[in-house]
């Protein structure tokens, strides 16, 4: 039985910069414990970007929200992929 709605979930975000299927950079946020909804992280993540690849629209920021579960293993709760070009305000 899933009782996570009672005590909340222990969530973290896995953040990647990818060129296609190739992961160029990867980092995780600290775990936000006891989250019921709308987790918030006050955590900066810095990546070095290959500027020509970013300008050509070949890099994506991929974020997965993950429920950290010690016994049954982590479970992905959602994901989003955003072109780095859009984040830089260079959307054609």
C-alpha cells in the first residue's frame, strides 16, 4: 500500500545537458524530504556549455523529478526536456 500521500515523498531532481542521447553533464539536487506537492529546491547547478552546439539547437536540458525510495528503489515521477537554445532566448 502506498502511504506517500500521508507523509509526503522524498524528491530530488536529476538534471542533465544532452546532445541527442549523449549526456554531456549531469547533476542531482539535494533531496527535498516530506514533499506533498510542488517541491522547491534553492539549489544552483552550473554547467559548461559548448556554445556552437547550443546556438545550433543541438543541446537540451533534461530534468527528471524522482521520488527517492530506500526500500523499493527510486521512482521517476515526471520529466521535461527543454532546448538550451530556448533558455538562452534564441528561439527561431
